[in-house]
C-alpha cells in the first residue's frame, strides 16, 4: 500500500472519530505535525504507531492497510443471520431496524465526504 492511501484512510477514521490531529497525536504520544505528514502521505507510521492509531481510531490495522478480509465479511454475515433467526420475530425486526439505521448513517457519511471532495 502506498503512503498516500494509508494517510487518507487514517484521516477518514480520525475525522469519523471527531478527533483533531492535535488530540489524536496527544493520545498516541506523537506530534501533530507527524500526524499531518502521515495523512498527506509524506511519512508512514511504524508498526507501534500504526497499532496505537488502530486502537485510538477503533479500527483494525488490516482495514487501515486496506487488507480487509472479504471472506470474513461473508462469514460474519452468515453467523449473524443464523443467530438472528434464533430470535423471536419482534426482536429480529428491532435488530434489523438498528442495522438499517447504522447503514444509513454510514452511507450519509460517505456521501457527504464524496460531495465535499468534488
């Protein structure tokens, strides 16, 4: 993965967490300038810093690196479907409504982000 792509991902998750570069830097014990360099793709974080970023931004390292496991997603969805079917219909409906709302929030976030970049 190139440094620019990694930097954009880190910036996306930092903004989603509503953290400034300064506050993120303080939390992971580095400088705000270094965070800026990372987000612009001028520097890459070391492994220790990448793990700290992952923990602070509440996103796995594989996602930050763009190595999300597609098989994992399918397996996870299948597991959720099986467990959901074990619940009463009313509870299934409640959970599906929560999932639908979460998806809508994410879609709105990405749509706003896309329109800001254009």
